[in-house]
C-alpha cells in the first residue's frame, strides 16, 4: 500500500511510459466479503521503466504480495470516442459498451430502448461520460440501467440525464477476470432517476471506494456501499415505493463516509420497514461485512419531512446499537 514501484525479475515486455497495468487478485471476496466477485486489485499507469523496475504515476491503494492468486496484466486497451449520437437500441441488448478501455469518451449522446444498459464502461481506466441522456421506462427485467460503471477507475460522469426503470446510474461490477474495485469516480452535475418500488435511482455497490457524488439532482435517492464515499451538495428526493430512503447504506466495507450539505426531501411517510431520509442499517445489514475502522461524518444537511412521519436520520452502530 502506497508503493510507487513494481519490481520484476527482468524488464517486462510491452511496458513503457503511459502503459496501463491491471493488478488483479482472484481470491473471492478479497476486497469486500459481501460478494465473491468483490475481489481486490486496481488499475495503475506506468510513469517510467528502468530495467525490471516500473515506476507508477501514483501510489497503489492496497498491499499485494507476489504469486498465489495475484496477477499483473499488461493491458492493450481500447481507446475510442462516441460523440453526437442519437440511438434507439433493441430490448435485451446493451447499447454502447467500452470494455478494457483507456481514455474513452462518451459525449453528447441521446440513448434509449435498451432494457439492459444504454452505456457501460467495463473494466476501464481514465474514461468519462459527458452530457449523456439515457432513457428507459420499460418493464423491469432486473437490469434496466442507464449507465453502468463496472470495475473501473478514474471515471467522470458529468452533466448527464439518466432516467431509467431501475438505476439511472449504477457503479458496480461483474464476475469476470479483472473485476477490480471501482475507485476515483466523480459524479457531478447530473439528473438521475429510477422508478422501481423501494429501489434508488443511483446505486454504488460494495466494491467501491473513493467515489464522490457532488451537486447532482437525485430524484429517487441514492444507495451506497464500500468505503470512502462522499455525498455532498446534492438535491435528493426519497425513492418511490413502500420503503423510502433519501440516502441509504448497504455492503459497507468501512465507515469513512461523508454526507454533507445535501437537501433531502421526503416524498411520503418514512415509517415502513427500512425507511429514513438518511439510513445506516435500519435493516441491520449495512455493517455486516465491514472490516475497517474510521469516521462517519453527517453534517450540514437539510431534511424536509413536510407533513410526513418517520425517521429523518437512522444510524445503527454495527448489528445491535441504534443511534
């Protein structure tokens, strides 16, 4: 953890300044035990090479030993841009997908028709989606995403309008080789919505850390897991359905969470089951897999309950203690 060099027995083939590397540990649940596919690893980029010593452009996030279940891949990435496109896709198919991409851009897109995902970044590094509109209100098939960020790092989502049946934006992953955690994700200036009963429009899975949501309008709430998550300055409405939440936690890896300066408005009573404007483990499961210590900061938020009853802020410390 924190290292800026990788030492090989000899000069590695195909590695030069600017080459992306993918460190991957195939041990199930190695990053977060909440799911087998939440495995450890990360993307990094080469700054220089001297013999068998590779210097990276920044420190690694985690500690790795050599051999065993750990592999370093030299990635030959796809670099592509899609701009100024209006497209309607067939149901059952992903619209646009960047796989193992580096420096990919999706800009000024108007996408609809897919009940899977209109736009997906799968195991990508240094990519962005800007001014993308994704629309789908078809019947739920358990997917129905606008944009998916999957096992990717250094991602920007900015100025988008994502309005779909399940999650307008999901940051998560799949069970494939190279399914490393999502890191350094910035989501800002977007309008994000979802329409399913008791589910949020914005979703951050437990294989995430260093994800920031800033200055967005979230019309169906946000759920998050992982660690080092910041939710700041957003205008948030609770989601539709029986169980309503503005901000809710699940699959937490650690408590290093900042929730500040948001405006949260209840759209109905927050009394049923797992409901609250800000909800940490009312269903007693948020901390089940947490393996880190740290500080949870909730400050400067405005909660508009209107005439509705229910919990404004609910925090369960671990499995037993309500706060």
